[in-house]
């Protein structure tokens, strides 16, 4: 189960879609979930085109009844859930606390934290009954480090940080029931979301280009270029596999080393 998976065909595959593709290539039957039918169907079509197994499911995971419907659909079709990944349910707006409103804060926390709570709340009983389960939460390194010195995305960082802590607590408290829960801390990465944000900024009058933004973001990584969605998917596939059986209730950074650096020469 990959929640927050898929992009419109013209955008290419983002982090969630790549997670779905990678897991399917490793032999999993993948349910790709999005609140937009076109998005989850696009990645499911790509999975099936490669000869692998998958299905699309439309759900707004900020709604309790929608998540209950997701659980029901999965159990009716497959009878079990092995891995639950929250890959892309989020909002990173607005940029800068001066732009924050009560409504924007509520929406950000709803997407970045409450949706993840609902996924855990509805799927955990399934895992407990199975006496097995694997939960993976994709978060941002902005939730654990003071990212940069300029204005940042406060509801995004706060919500994701809380969801990450919640995930790790579930892993600790239910480990004896065969349940693991881990977090992937993602740094500066390429993909459709960044491209879309830059295009919107330019349309709004910003004096920049995608090339300038990419060069700036590349410079934030010690290796000199951003993390690729495929690389994050590889980490997710490892955590989803039995090869990572000793890893529980922790955060693995897929950020090219950004979180381990600081300002200076």
C-alpha cells in the first residue's frame, strides 16, 4: 500500500510513484493511492505495462471514512496488508511564517499529520490481527534539523516531525506483535513537485528559472546534486523487505548527506 502515489502523465513519476514502481518490480502487489484518480491510475498503468501487479485506489486520506474504505477494499481483494507506506500525503505551503494563517496551518497539519494518524489508526488493527506489519513514513529533514537560515515551511516541518515521532512510537509499542515502523528522512530531491512549484512561481512573477533553482538546490548536497526519486524508492524497498528485519522505530536519512552538514567553508 503506497499512499500519496502518482502524478499526471505529463509530469513524470515522483517519489510516491517511484516507490510503487520499485516495490512492484521486486514482486509486490501494489495498491497506489491518491485523491486524484488520474494520478494513481497513471502509476498503476505503468506497473501493469511492465508485467507486474497493482491496482489504483482513490481516497482522501484526511477523511476517516475514506481510509476505512481503503482498508476494506484491500482486505476484500487481497485478505492482508504487508506494508503500509505514506509516501506523499503532504502540503509544503506556505513558505514563511509571515504568510501563515490559521486556515493554512490547519490544512497543513491535516495533510502532514492527521492523515498519517488516520492511516495508522485504521491499519494497525489489521496488523495486530495478522501479527505482522511494516509501516514506512516518508518525512522531510526539515522536521529534524533547522533547515537553512531563511523562511521555511512551518506546518510542513511541524506536521511531518510529529508524524515521524508517532510512527516510531508505533514501532516500539507493537514490536512484539511483529510490527515494524520506520521513517525515511528526505532531503533536497528532484521531481514533479519541485518542477511544478517553480513553474507556478515563475507564472506569479518570480525572476528565476528551473535551471537556477536546480543549481541552488544541488549545492545543498555534499555530492553536488539532488537525490533522485528512484533512490528514495530503493530505501523504501529495503525497509519493506525482510533484509531490514532488525531495523525498527528509527529514521533513515535519504538526503545525500545534507542533514550531516552545517554552514561554513
